[in-house]
């Protein structure tokens, strides 16, 4: 079957009135011509060979086959009024985001089939498509979705009745985000497998979206977009490219969130405190629209966003965010302390954005980031035995990660995770006329069908510091080979062809260039000399990671209390809730930062394993073993090391213990907690509200109300309720109601704006209940305080 690539045809698009005259001049080309434009090879033209990536791909294939398509289809059938074969999955799939994993599953199946040709995957894909088509036909209007009660809310929106907040729309949990996964799934199926039924369903569903907003003003649409909506603008732009119909590009522009776009066009950083993976898909849409219409202003905005996130907000493994939100660029302390570190979905989307940018702008920074994130975050986010997927990869020293199971865990990072390990072949190679680019050193077989050439990349990288390329063809071919020169190279690489040293006479800062007539059986070998490097956190605090070549190293630090290592189907099962090791018990690197590499020594006969000396734990000196982070599982670990000098050691130890003493004591007696104003914690605690508002102040998130809002909290053995809230100079009054009983009223008594806390005894009878409803109530005349955090506490005796 001929694979349909991301569309490479030409089209003229009528620029909307809001578009600049400059864009009108350039809009004759489908893609922005900012530099040499590369073509990525079809996934079906690249086959992985044995390596950690191939192993991950095969585990993912088994994970996909383990999942039950009838359970994934249940929400779609239910909402279409059709008979359900099996009950839907639990977890996020039956508590509001019903159907979102089904959309991801389409994308994962399409990627896996293109990458492997496995017919079992194709059978699953066909089964999903046939039944989704039945749903679309039953709905009768082009819509396909599992959003509970979706028909009602779409009717309300069509009529202009929009009730939007960050993670809800007309009382439902991010329904636009939910259906975006179906759009993306159908698009991926068509582009990767050429299935025309997927194309027809995608276009019909996009026509439904056109009608949905046809009576809404731009202001109403922007109000609606305050609710998380994934990358709908990207999907609609893709439909414009597929159909060559400019009305869909206009729809894509309508679905572009201006409150995020406008600061980026002005190169202003307004990201701190925002939910990270709400924003990244929007920017993917900005990039796709700019690509189609040659909008240079939007392209510059996208590049500014990428630079901001990658260069100032991302850690060594390529991930970003803490508790799903962008932290301040000058303060990573929350990320170091939190058990909710970088989210896998964020990196999944940043890699998609990087791939898009590199295709038209071959800057080295794009591939350096892509490689680092691929090896150290994405590859590490899958368990190497059972294939479970990871949500949070925390960098809190001494903590651990939790893994999904196919029938219990339906998180967003399971959806994107199933896709991640199905498409490792997408960036290894690229081409442009007679030029072949080798971007990544992953063992693989490439079929360059336009040239009739097979190229095999053979290596044991990064365990062995070289790669080989073997040219297989029936006759000789002349082409130019561009081999990437990664940033981490210790010194200039050496090249040999057929065992003879090849003098490098044509090289750039980013590539070694070899133009020659290649003969059948030619074998090129490139040495890839690596060295140990250290990297400070972006905020320049005294925490350092250690890497060797592209691989970030870490140390195992114990296996005690790995609570919930394999997640159940609870709403918070994706969080590693075991004991937090006090940071003052974590070994400290005692050395000048420049001297850290001298403390790292390779272990003979164990590639990529090193001994780290110079560590102090209390009064004791010790050493630990470093290994690739992607290989550490079912264990606590240290990824970032606190650093100081001998003269400052005691001072640092005292500060760490003092800073964390109170928070650890509170954590030890916490039964459950919810951070007000944070999307996932609120959703996981079955948030409800009437006339409330969320916001942030100096990266501190809060929620206030002139009506009420409520959560359900775990209550086993709890005796008290703990509230953390802001006071200010305004008149504030907050009623705290537990299971319908008023237990406390907070009044504003301080004229200054401060953060304070209150502990309130739970009413008799409620302490025996497994969960309680906590309602925060204000009034129109005196709104509630800004609530930051609510916990249920057990006795601290």
C-alpha cells in the first residue's frame, strides 16, 4: 500500500481578513520556504533493528493488543444510541473523559501498523473504524464522540450558551480536548495507512465543527477556548491541506486561542503558572497554520515558544513542568520538591513540534533536543518488562515512578504513550532530492524507494561509540550523505569507508557531508566519541545532572515503600504516593561544579555504568553507581544531585532540613489533598462548582467563588480538615461545609495580603466515611477567600 505522506502538494489559500497583506503575498505555497525543506520518510519505509527502541516498540505492540477495543468503543456507541458490546473501561474513561483513549488508540494503531506491518494491528484498526463509522451514521450529523451527554452540551454551544472554564465546558470535563483525540486519530489513520473511510469520517466530523460554531461570534469562540481543547486548530488545518479547501483553514484560525498566541507574537513570556500541556497543542496548531499560509509572524511566535520551553523550562531529560504547570524560569524548587514532575504528554507534544520546526529550519538545537528527550524521557517512560507507561517523571531525589496497566489506567499519558513507542522511526532519516540525512543513531533499515536503495544502520549505540551505514542496492548511486554532528561529541568524529580512513573535507557545524558514487555493499563507519558532562538546572540553583553523550545518568537509591508501583483504576493512581525521602537524607556532591566530571569513573566491562565519588550523606562519605536513566525502573532514583563545597556543606545540610521539616510533617499525616485551581487534582477529586474562578498569583494557584465549589476527598482515619488560603484587603467570607454541615466560617480580619492556614475538626460521623464532600461557599457581596489547598488529616499524635 502506498503511504500518504503529510501533504506535499501545492494549494492556494484565500487569506482571511484578519491575515496580513504580507501573508497574502506568500500564501501561494503550502509550506513556508524558510530554508531547505526536508522530507521525512514514511514510517513504513523504516524498520527498527534490535535495540532498546525496537524492544520498546514490541512491548507497545503487545500493550495495544492487550487492550479491549469493545471497551474502548463503548462510550462512542453509548452516545450514538447504539448497543454497547461491553462496558467501558473505568478510571478516566468512565468519569468524564469517556472516549479520549479510543482516539489515541486509533493514532497508536496507525503508527504501529505503518512501523511494523503487523496484520493483527490492522485488524484492530479496521474494527475500530467500522464501529466508529456506525456511530457517525447513527448520530446523523457527522459527530463522533464519547463525551457523556455530549449531544446536550453541543446543542447549548450551538445556541450560544457557553459556560467555560480552564478544564470544563458546560459542566463537562474538557469535551473539546476529548474529541480532539478522535480528530487526530482519524487524521493519523488516513495519513499513515491511506484509509479513505477515515478521511471521509474526518471531513464529516470537521463539517460538524463548522456548523457548531457557525452562529458564534469570534468573542464567543475565544470564550469557549478558555476550556482545554487540545490541538483542534492543528487538526482543522490538516483537513484544509487534505481537502485543499480554505474554509477549514479559516476554522483552524477561529480555533486558535488568542490569549496565548498574541503574547507569543510579541515575544512575551506569559507561560509561568499555565497548564503546560493545554498550551503546547495550541502552539502545534499555530505552527501548522503558519506552515500552510506562510505566516511569518506566527512562525516566529512558534519558534519563540519552543526556545522558551526548551532552553529555559526543560530539564536534562527533556521534560518540563511541575504538577502539570509551567514553573517560573528562575525557580525550579517546586520541581525538585514535588512528586509530580515532568509529564510525558508534554514531551510527546514538544517532540511533535520539534519535528515540524526542523523540517523547514535545520538548526542543530532541534535535533539535539529531540534526541535527548527521546532517549531520556520517552524511552524511560515505558517499563521494559510489562510495558506499563508513566505519567509523572519526578526529579525529586529519592522518589520513584508509577506504571500503567492495560485495563486499569486510562490517563492522557497512556494515550500519548501508546503512540510514542509506535513511531520511533519517524525522525531517524530525512531526504531532499539527492540528499540523505542521518539524524539519529538508532539501528534500523531504510528503504529509500525513490532511489531503489536499502540502507542499514548497524550499531550498539550508545553502549558502543560508533555507528555503521551499509549501502545495499543493485547498482551504484550518487547521492550526498549528511550525517549529524551532535552537540555532545567530545571531539571531531572519524570516518572510514570500507575499512579505509575517509578524510572529512566537507563539514559544517551541524553535519558531516559526503558526496560520492556509492557502490553496492559500501560500508561507512563513524566514530562517536563521548564524554561525561554535567548540567545545572536552568534556574542556576545548585542541582546538577550528569550525562554521557546523549544519555542522562542516574543512580538507584532503594526499593522501600514503592506504593502503587502498578497503578489501579483510582483517579489518582498515576501519582507515586509512597513515602517521600527527606531531602536532607539525600547524598550531596561535595565538589566545585567544574570538578564533578573528575569524580565519575567508568566501570570496566559494564558499558554506560560509572562510579560517582565525592558524595556526603550526613557525616559519611560514600559512592554510588550511575547508569542510564532509561534503564532504571521499579526503584527510587537520584537524577539531580545537590552540590556544595566542603566549607558550605553543613550550612546547606541545615538549610535543606529546615526548609522541608514542616512540609514533611504535614505530608506524613495527610490522608488526601487537592490543590485548588490545578486542573488534574481538581478533576481527580470530582470538582463541581457554581460561579467560581481559578487563577494564579506568583505561580501560586487558587480558586475563589461568589457561589460555591466542592471536592470529594479521601477520609480514611481523618480527624481534621486543613485549609491553606490567601487573605487580602477585600471583604472576604468563606463557609466551609462538610457533607452538608457548616463546620466553620472564615472572615477577613487582616488588612494585609498573606497566605495562612487553618485546621478544623471534622464533624462526628464523618470520620468513619471513606470519602467526604468539602464545599467552599461565598456570596455575591463577600466572595470566598482564595483557596490554595485542602487536605484531610489524620491525628498527628
